[in-house]
């Protein structure tokens, strides 16, 4: 009796026979390709961030080292407002250098063709 019921249940719950859905498969493959590309973009972005942090630390270290020289240290003590202005300009220059570089490696233009 249990075998008959299991056979009936498996026959009733079995999916109907049909042809493969190629459009669904293509959508899933396109989604996988997009995820792989986004993962590679994230890895590049993290590597770029690490490089930029190292470069920023190097610039900050250089400025700190220069500020320890006796003539510069005396000038910093005499006019801290000018020193702050120069420091802010140097920081703005460093930030502009990183922001205004070409975005060839980090653009997302290839993703549009994968979605269609």
C-alpha cells in the first residue's frame, strides 16, 4: 500500500515534461557574467584604494619629515595659519591627483551589453 501511495504521490507531484527554457538559461548566464565582472571591479577598486592610501601616507610622511626641519618648524610656529593653508592646498592637490585620473580600468561600460 505504501509503495502504491508513493508511486501515486511521485506521479502527481512530478513536473510536466517540457522543452528547456533557453531564455532563462541565457538570463542566468548573463547574471553570472555580470557578477564575475563586478567581483573583478571590486577587487580592482580595493587594490586602487590600498595604493592610494599608501601614496597618501607617503605624502603625509614627507610633509611631516619636512616640517621637522628647524627653519620650517620655526616658520610653522610663527605663522600656523599659513602653514594650515599650505597643508590644505597640498592635501587638495593630492586628492585632485587621485580623483582626476582616467577611469579606463574602473568604468562600468561593459555591463550594459551583458544585461541585454
